[in-house]
């Protein structure tokens, strides 16, 4: 176990905001986690569990305990003729899990290549890209209840997955800490390459796991900034889902509005398009930028504070609401 006091979180958030936490506690196995959870001082303090901070916006220093896991490992739990069940430590880098699966010839997550963050967060956030979501491969999630200290294994159904949402994200549920995820991958991969420009990127070549991974990486690199070079947290907002009737009215006014069906009677609209229409794309506001190739991504151009990023996000929300009557909801979690 590692405990640090007044510790900088600059490396623990991909916006690279140099906030500090009063305490930083890092555990490397479930026994250590249980010890921390049962500690009375821990129970009295404000606490937050983080992964690699690829979906967080720190507004202030954190006056409490930041918990961080280093539980790693990718093990085969079960293997059949058609599939493998992998047991993955929550602190494994998600993209390393994808790279490993692809190298072994196991399909199902190749479309989720290069998404920043860790395996545990992938299951909490239900990460998604190019027509695939984490929920499509998650069989079970192992997690500790912070109030009762009990470990529970959630089935996929119990995780209550939706678009970038899960049981674990619902603040009305007991707080859980994910320690392992168990994912089922296909030894006879079926490829999903019709989404976005994946097909064009494959340029007519027969899909293989490695080719799909390479194509996803190429598309993402072209559109999304590398957080190592330019602080960002990927899509800042979720894509709004609106009733078809509202969409039809909008379509009269904006015939070119892009959209996808999103379940019965609902339509999803790309927030990036709405933000671009409002004139924000490629513009900067002090040290905060709206990425020039993807308006859904806010970037730290250097030295931005969390409140400055939040202010730009707010002006985007207001502009989109004023013009389209659509309320954007952040995908990024605000802390402080
Ligand atoms: N668009 C614009 N202007 C922009 C950006 C997008 O007009 O500046 C329009 C275009 O019509 C484009 C469409 O939006 O065709 C969709 O854009 P893109 O394919 O880039 O996807 P997205 O809906 O903006 C979502 C996810 C991404 C994921 C991609 C690819 C959300 C909130 N975001 O973005 O996830 O990589 O699809 O599947 O659902 C993330 O969650 O951090 C993330 C990067």
C-alpha cells in the first residue's frame, strides 16, 4: 500500500490540471482495499476512487482521499472451442487489454482500440466506439461495496448498462469499487466495420483483428488529440438522444442534421455537430480550446484550470440550448 500526503494529481488526470489531493492511497490487491475501506479515518473522509483520470475534470484541490488501484493481470478463466473468458485487473490499461486480445486472435474489443483509461473504468463508464460498447463483452464485474465492505459479483444484466451509463454510475446506488472485470471474447471473430469511416480506412482489404485495430487507431489519431500532447478527456459531452417528433421539427429547419436511431421513438444527434454549428470548433478561449478536428473535445492548450474549462463547457451548453433547444450533458465527471 502506498500513502502520500498533499500529492499532485497532474499525472492522474488527462486534462493535466495540477490540482493536489490531501491524501493519495494506492492499493495493490483486494485485501489492502478492504483494509482501507474498514479504516475509520477513511470512512470519515471525503473520498474518490480514480483510474487514470481520463474522464475527470478537477475544479479544485481535493480535500480528502484519492484512492487508486494497481490491481493488474489478464488471465484466462475459461476456454471453449468458440470463446475465452478473461479475468482482467481493474488497473490494467484498457488499450493493453485490447492489444493482448488482438495478438491472441480473440475478437470483440478491437473496435475499442486506443481508448484511454483503465479496464475498471471501462466497465463503469460502458466505453464505446465504432458500434461496440464494453457491455457487449462484459460477462461479470467484481466490486466492493464501500458501505458494507462486501464483495459482489455483478452479472452483465445487474450492471444495468446504457449509453455511457451503468449501475455503478448511478449516484443513488451504494458506492462500489470495481476490482476485476470478466470479459468473454470470440475465437471466431465477427467484424463490425460499417460504422463511421472504418470501412473506408480498411480500403477494401479483408478485415482481420489486427487490421481493424490499426484502422480504428488511424481514425482516432486523425480525429482525437493525444492526451499526452494536449490535455483532454475525449468527448466532453454525451451525444443527446431526443424524441423522434422533436427531431423531425429540427430537420425541417436544419435538413443536413446528422442522426442515428437510438431505440424506439428516439434519435441520437452528434453533439460535435451541434457545437460546430454554434461556431465553437477550433476556437480558443484563453488556455481552453475546442479541438479543431472534433468539436466535442475540449483541450487544455497549456496551464488551463478546471474552472476555466468548466466555464467554456457552460458557454457551449448555453449556446446549443439557445439555438437548438437541446441540453447537452457532460460525459466528463466534475470533481470539486
Ligand atoms: N461532427 C461534426 N463536427 C464535429 C464532430 C462531429 O459535424 O466537430 C459530426 C459528423 O457528422 C460526424 C458525427 O458528428 O460524422 C460523428 O462524429 P464521430 O464519428 O467523431 O463520433 P462522435 O459521435 O462525436 C462518439 C463517441 C466517441 C467515439 C466515436 C466513434 C460519444 C460521446 N462519443 O463520438 O467516444 O470515439 O463516437 O465511435 O458517444 C469518448 O467517449 O470520449 C469518445 C471519444
